[in-house]
């Protein structure tokens, strides 16, 4: 029996060694999918040496509770890709609130300043944390994460259930009364982006911003902007820009006219626009892109933006992510945004052999891994179809260029 036990132990060790060797071999050769369908796009890099204004980027998180600083790893990888090794010693933080009710806490806006070594290139990075708005309502599910219930689940199932309790309620809450506060939080963030440069931004204050103050329209004419979002954050940006344009049309003609001449790309990670469209009414203006977006269109002067390129990253193994199908933007997104779509199907989670059960990928990694993936960061930084396209993109991504 002792001899048999020893042999079984040896077999187990051998089996473990073989399994580890197989996994290491699978991970050593990165064959993960990266397929791009769309027009060329430049990324952020060409706009960093803007002599008249600044390049400003706003990141909006998606479902789940977040704390200020959630974008730190992404920002550091982006700074490295853009060759911006100099960073402000301190962040600036603004507690967002409403102009109509200053008692409201609408989240945190954290601003970082990134520079090239010779200070000739600059990026101002704004990070919006809005989850404080929905956190209170999600407390109704807190009991389900307690030991009273969680210990009864298998370990993996408990992990998945806690992930579901953290992320699942947010899209539901967004459809309710909190939606307006979240959109005001986004509008306040965009207002602070347009309002001033680094030196003039306040720090550690709770303060509301107004588009009518301090030459925001003049800044809008010379600054360049981009949005980066994750999951629900994509819907927040689309809805938020529509809300801003509607309000400005009545209040500030100068700012509205400046906005009409801007091209603002949105880099959507774990894109969920098709799922988040379910149960929603169609926009007030749809299926009229030519009328609003072509210079000879009859409603060209009523557009919101000159152009809104959407670069949608989706991992097929992300259970909460969807590509944007042909015709979706025309039918379900406001024509006045003048949207062009680039779809990027990309495996951000590692795919491995499930030892006879088929190919597998961790769906949680597939949902949260976009902002740490080198290919995603490279595409946001330098785009595709231009002389600065990164080697990692040329080597590991297949691009199908589309034309009108």
C-alpha cells in the first residue's frame, strides 16, 4: 500500500507538472484575437504638441463601485506609450456637485498632468468617479455578500455572485432617478475640462462649474478632447453629450457653435451600447446623418458635433460586451452626433485549453482587462493606418479598412 501510495503521489506530481507545462506553453505564444474593422484613426499622439491649446482626455468608468485612482495603471501605460515621462507631483481633485443643489455629492474628478521630457508635449487626464451616486442604493444587496449567505456557495460561484451584485444593479439604477445625477456628474466633468488649464484648476474643493464662465467657449475652439469609457460609461457619455447640446442650444450660443466644430472620439472598452439600448426609446433625431453631418445637408447647422468617432473594443469572451452592428448607430444613436464606428474584436483575456472541455477564458478577466492590454493602450495612443501606428498593432492585429 505504501508503494502504491508513493506511485500515485508521483503520478499526481507528474500530472501537475504536465498541466503547468501545457499552460506555460499556451501562454508563451500570444495568439489572442485582434481584428479591426473601420477607418484609419490617429489616436491621441498627434494632438499632444498643440501649440494653441491642450489635449484633454476624460475617462468614465462603468458598472461596479470605483474609488478615485482606478485609472492609475492605465494612465501609466498610456504615458509610457506616448513617451510622457513627466507627471505632476500631485493630483487635483474636485468633488462634483450640482449648480442647482450644492449639497449633492456627484462624485470625484481627479486631474493629472503628463508631459514630455522637454515639456513640449502635454496631456491633461481627467478621471471621473461617479459610483458614489449609486452606492447607497446598492446597499440593499449587501446582505447577500455577508458570511451568512456567501459561505454556502462554492468558492468560484461566490466570486461570481459578488461580481454580479457589484456590477448588475448599475444599469438598472441608471434607468431610474439616479440617471439625471449621473449625467450632471458627466456634464460637470466636461465643463471643468473646457473651463481652464492646469494652473487655474481648483483643488480639494466641492464646487460646481458653469459653461458660461471664464472663456470656456474660447478654450473649446483651441483645445482637443477625447473620451475613454468602460461598459456603462459609454452610454453615459453618449447621453451626456446629447443632454449638454440640448441645454446649450438654449443658454449659450457661443459655446454651442464652438462645440459644433469639434471632433471628439470616444474609445469604448467593453462596449455595451446594444444591450443598454434595450427598453429605451429611439432618439429624437435618427436616420438623418446625411442631413446633419454633410456640409451640404439641410440641417448641417443643427448638428451637435462635427464628428464623433466611436472606437469600440469588445472581447468575444466578455459576457457583457457587444460589437456595434451595421446600422445600429444610424437607428439608435442621435444623428446630430455625426457618429462613425470602428469595431475592434480583441481577446484581452488569455484563452487556454480546458483539458478536454474545450477552449476557455475567464469572463471576468475578459470584462475588466481592456485598460491593461498593451494593444488596447497602443491603439488609443497612436491609432492605426498612419505612420505612427505601433509595431505591436501592426504585428498582432488584422485591420480591414472600410470606406464610405
